[in-house]
C-alpha cells in the first residue's frame, strides 16, 4: 500500500471535512505566515487553504503540486509562485451563492429596520424609558444591483418576494433577465433606495463606489457592500473607527458563507479537487489564471 500523500492545512475546516481529509491524506497543520519545519516541508504535495497562502509559505514547499482553497476568493494565494511553477489553484465557486444572497437580504432588512440598533436599545435598558425610534420598510422599495452575476440574480429573485422594483448596472446588459438595465452606475444610485454591490475583486472594482455614487444614492439611501463574498473589510479584522461609531451601519465579521452546510460543501469540493488531481483526473474548479498558464505552456 503506498504511503499517504502529505498535505499542509492552513484553513479551518468543518468537522466532517477534517475527518475525510485525515482519512485520505497525511495532514500537517500550519499557521499563516509560519515557517514550516524543513522535514515536513520537503514532502508536502498539496496545500488546503482558506483563501490565504502567500508566496512566502508556498516557496518553502519544493514538491508542491496543487493549492486547493476553501473559498471563492483567491487573491490571497501566492499566484506568482503558482504560475512560475505551474501549480494549479482551485477554489469553490457557486457553493456559497445561497448563503450570500440570504445575508444580503438580511442586511437590507437589518439596516432599513434598524434591527441591530433596536437590539442594542433593548439590551441597554432604553426601552424601559422610551419607545424605540421608527425605521423604514423594505417592501416595495427600489433595489439597484451593481454586478448582476449569479449571486446578484439570486439576490434579485429573493427581493422579488418583497415586491421591490429591481434594476441593475453591469458593463453590458445581461441577456434573458427580467430586470431593468441602467446604463450608468450614477443613474442607478440616483434612482435606488438600496444599492447592493456584488462585484468580483480586481482593479476595475476598486473604488467604483466613490463619493459621487454615494451622493447620488443620497442620505436616505442604503449601501449593501457584499463584494468578495460579502461582509469583507479591507484590513479585517480591523474595522475603521468611523464605521464602528455609526449607529446606522450594520457590521458583520465576514460571515457570508459561515454556515455549517455551506462550509461543509466548500470543504468537500476542495477535497474533491485534491482527489481528482492525485487520481490524474481533470480538476473540477481550477481558477482561470492557472488554467490559462497551462494552455500557454502547451
């Protein structure tokens, strides 16, 4: 019987995924940014990561063949190292769509109805002294979606149940959708009560929602930023003090896909990719950059 394949785990996994990984592979755990013991690093053939495994870590692993991420985003993976060494990267797209769409709707309701503030109002004992201030309804309002991809369409379908008037802005109109296309982001913001941002990470998306867009959305408009898997901050877990001080803002700690069901499905897909690789079969969800590098190499 052949020796098990050595895998470096730099992600937290759902228990059932952890058990499967341990049953199929020889697992070594490391913290992000850690120096891996040379006797372990020398034998690692795969990394299972939660979206972060930078060049400095990957460079320690001379036999590395594949990086399987338990995430949709992979901008925290050492792409430079992987491209230079023809190491494929896999991610877990589509699996978390429902959770992200659910949370987008929840954030719309929480913010408009001021539910986080209302909860604090009760806990602080203020309800004993005065009625909670009035909030605003969600049903029947105008929803603008910036980025009508698969998750954007899932959000729109959920919003239909609240009788919202739905429009969207993309680089180009989406064929076959019932929702109204608006030709500029400023126009979309100006006519929206809620503006949901669901863009893929990248230089084009950075700062697309600028001061002009916020002014067009207006003081009563609500921005729901669910780009990059939803409630993500630039330097998390550090959150800007300005946001922390705002009572009209709902802050959540990157929980877009943090359900037992979805994290289990994401982990299982990552392991399915590992199994496929070591069985000599096509990868299920390889990212475009390493796919393209393979084609060029041929």
